[in-house]
């Protein structure tokens, strides 16, 4: 057992100074004061610290991404310590451009490894292509029978995309939705959005010509260019979800996009933020020639949280939602994830008042304390 005393708790809404008892990976009790526990209960002093839910990153290339510049540009796998130092306690792994040398079987193995190492990990089947790679041979069967698979990945409006027709998009999305319904999962189609001028038009065509709910489609990288960003605001207005990516060079940050969405009176609860961690960022010439390439870090989620509070003046309880409760609700993981609540998973962060990351707890285990890593991946030195 672990008892955290006297921390200012953001659940993510502020609920004041509380004591929190953790037992068997769960939050057992939240009270103003908790006394009289057995001697084998460890007590951690949270005085002067801010306690919040662990961050959920729904877009990490846990097995590495990249490869657009040939084999030597394949990015490395995610290490457990990177997640911890970035304040991420729950990750959703997925493939990217390379669905050939990167397999969903390997993705599943890495997802399972992260779970064994003490954090929580899920995954998406598919990749950029259509039909995409799968474990069982069909994406809907992956969702149905593989516990960790929450939905499917597909690329749209990108020079690397498979250029699916609205009819194909309707067909595969319908199957994904039904598999999600049957298995009690979100059954979402996560759409990598590229720079092509078609933008979200294929999604609108699929919606207009079917009975599919808008909730099934989850466009990401929506802040990658001005036209797509505007289309994303329209998608929000219609009740859809959008995901903004951290570190889009030369483009508005997620926090800036959220501020604009708030100014327009759009439904902010449908906005999430992700890192695209361990994927490659790349720039191309007009003829499609690769100009430069690099690797995205998973600490960008934490840095964006700091930016929203310190630079953009957001209240911490509002900023936290975009990396905790909004994501959990969008993935049907709430209230087990994304909140500080009795019965929820004991995933939590302790910050200093300056928002420096002090302590990370995942599934009740202390992974970092006082800024010092206490847990690393199996083969990390």
C-alpha cells in the first residue's frame, strides 16, 4: 500500500488538498485525512506538490516509425524510461508509413512488453495502407479477439496514403464499428491526415452516404496545415473528435489551436493531444523528394502541458483534460484511466508548483520519485 498525504489534487478538476490511498494498482480511498493504517503502508509526503492523473498518449510508434528515407532512417523502439520521464502512464501504439518491415505482430509484442514493465499499453491494428496489416488476417477480428487492440489505423489525403474511395472507407469503418460494439471497445478508425488538398472530404462523403456515426472517425495531425486546421474546426462543430499533434514545425501548437477553438465556442471535450512519439517528422519538396527527416520525442506532451499553462495562461485543470480525461473518454477507458477517483487505476503524477515533474506512479508503482527514475525497461542500463 502507498499513502500520499497533503497533495493538491487535480482530478483533473481541482478538488483541494487530499490524502490518497493506493492498494493493488487502484486508488482505494481519497479523503481530507487518512489515519490509522498498518505499518507496512508506505507514506509519501505530497506537501507543496500538485497531484494529477498520468498522461495518456494515444499516438506513439512504440516499435519505431520512419523509414521514408530508406532503411537507415527507421526510428528506434520506445524505451520505458522515455515514457516515465515524459509523464506518460498509458500509451496507444501504432504503425505508420512502414507497414512492411514493421509488423502488427511486433507491435503487439512491444505493447505486451510495456504492460509487463509496469505501464499500460494498447494498440491499433493496420497502418497507412489498405487493406492494412493485421494479426488475425482481418482488422475487425483483431479488435474482437485481441484484448489490447482498440481500433484501426489508416492514412488519408497523403502522398503516402492508399487513396481509399469513400465506399471503401465506409465498408472498413462499418466493420471496425461493429467489432468495437461486440467487444466493448471504442472501435475507432484513427486517420493519419496528410497535406493533400482533399483533407477531410473523404470522411464527409462517407458520413453523408452511410449511417456511420461521426464518433468513429479520429483524424490526427489536424494542425499540420491551415486548410486542414480549418476543416478540423468544422469537424468539431459537427460533433466529431480531432487530435492535435505536438511539435508540428511552423504550425500552431495544440494549445494555440485549443485557444482558437474556445474562442469559436466549439466542443472542447472532443479535442485530444498526442505526441506522434518515435515517429519521424519529414519535409518533402514539391515533387515528393525527401528533404530532411528526424525523430519525434514522447516528452512533447509534457512540454505542451507546460506551454498551455505557463505561456498561454490556461488553468491547470483545463489544460490537463486534453492529455488525460478527454483521451480516456474518447477511447472508452474512463473512469479507469484519465482521472483521480476512487476505483480508478493508480496512474498519477506529482508536479512542483512550477510544473516540474517530480514523481510518476503507474498502476500503483513508483516509477520516478524526486525527479529520479526508479524503474527502467528490461534492457536499459
